[in-house]
């Protein structure tokens, strides 16, 4: 007979963490949604590539949190659903790639047009608020991802981490330009660097998820013992946190 795989936490605690995950995801959608839209408007007005990059990442974080809500919504039977994990991971990876391309296009447009940012106190205030919220979400989501063994929550945590980095980039760009106006390109360069990191992570994650998805289909034609072993590896890949 097959031995049932044990998990990091008890079923009771897992159900509690599932509810916490849903609560954190709804909070992410609400809080980062407001901050993202506000930062987007101010970023366009001040021609800040880093602020624009953060706003896109914040909106991406909202979408990824909606994916996590879909992943954990429902009864306890879907708590460790490998199929939902794979679908969520592939979808999030594609979102990472698309958003990073938009950020790069915006930043390159500013660089080619030699358009410098227009410093605004509101940008600094928003960036600090974004940094605090994103760091808080990273800590909570990383804890949930580790205990629930969820790659979708882990990916969501990475996205929040990138948001924190982008918020720091916005602060750096604003402060540096205030003191050294001749370094007008610092904001766009920082935005491009963060976008490249986001693009690399998205491509890597899509390739990993696609490989696991192919393995899942291949294992259907194997003997029961090999199939069970392969399925176990696919269901519980390493969590990148």
C-alpha cells in the first residue's frame, strides 16, 4: 500500500493557514491596488520610470493574489492540489514576463527621449508606504508558503519582494536627482534593472512549471510504482523562498 505523504503542519493548522492566506490575499488586492493606481498616476505625471514600474508590479501583485485566492478557495480537498498549483504557477510566470516587458519599454522610452523625472514629495511618501506594505506582505507570504508548501504563494511573495525593491529604487532615484540633476537617467536605469530581474524570474518560472506539467503527463503512461514516485516529485517541488 502507498504511504500517505506527511505535511509540515497538521490538517487543523493547515486549514487555519488557508484562511489566513485568503485574508492576506484579499488585503493585498485592496491595499496594493489603491497604492498601485495612485503611484501609477503620480509616476506618469512626474515621468518616474521606477514609480511606473512599481505601480505595474503592484497591479501584478493584485492579480497574482487573485490567482492565490482561486488556488485556495473552496473546501479542504483543494488545499494540496498539485493541478491548481501548476496552473497558478504558469499563469503567474506569464504575468511576470508581460509586466516586465511593459516596464522596460516605458523606461527605454524615457532614456531615448532623455526625459528626466520631476521630483514630487508625494512620490517619496508613496514609495515609503509601498516599501513598508510590501516588506510586510513578503514576511507573511513567505511564512505561509513554507508551511503550506505552496509554490503559488511563494511566487506571490517574490512578487511582493520585487515591489519592495522597486519602491527602494523610486526613493533612490528621487533623492539622487534632487541632489544631482545631471544624473537624470538614474530613475530609468533602476527601472530597467528591476524589470530585467522580473523578466528573468518570469521566464525561469514558466520554464520550470512547463517542465513539471510535461512530467505530469508523461508519468500517466508509466507503471504504477514509477508513476506514483514521479507524481510525488511533481506535486511537491522545492518552494523558492
